[in-house]
């Protein structure tokens, strides 16, 4: 009876660890959910996001990669959906990187996003 309890606990632990490992990165080498903070307003696709904290979801729409930016801690949260292209990295990213340019209205426009630990970068 005691042996059965020990085997059950070990099996549950192994199952839990395997779920955690599989949830960390998807088949494309990127995590499905991340967080990012913009210190200034940032244009993502067609939407100008106010500065603040965002949850970023990587989802698939058929064969299209889409990033969804959802504002956190706001009374009326803003959301942006933008198509992205995944470009493989030579090794897992050691740190988060963000590249942006300025448009004619002097707004920051997000061009590239790399999350620490991912094996690919998101190019917009």
C-alpha cells in the first residue's frame, strides 16, 4: 500500500515536470507567453501602445505567427495584434532585446523583439 502511494506521488511529479518543460517553449523555440515593459509609447502594428507593462502572447492563425500585446494594470487595457516572422537565432538568447525605429510622427515603431531564453526572434 505504501509502495503504491510513493509510486503515485513520483508519477504525479514526473507528469508535472514534463508539463512545465513543454509549456516553456513551443515547437518554434519561443515561449507562448511573455511579459514586456515599454518605457515610452510604442507603435506595434497599427496600434500606438501607451507606456506600461504588457503580456505578450504568441499565437498561430493557420500558418501565420501573431503576437498579441495585452496591457496590464490599466482600467481600460489596450491590445494590439501584429503578424510576426520568426527568425532562428544561432543560440538561445541570453537577454531580452528590443529594436525600434522612429516614424514621421516621431513615434517609436517596434521592429524586432527577442526574449531571454528563446531560440528565435520576432521580426515585425
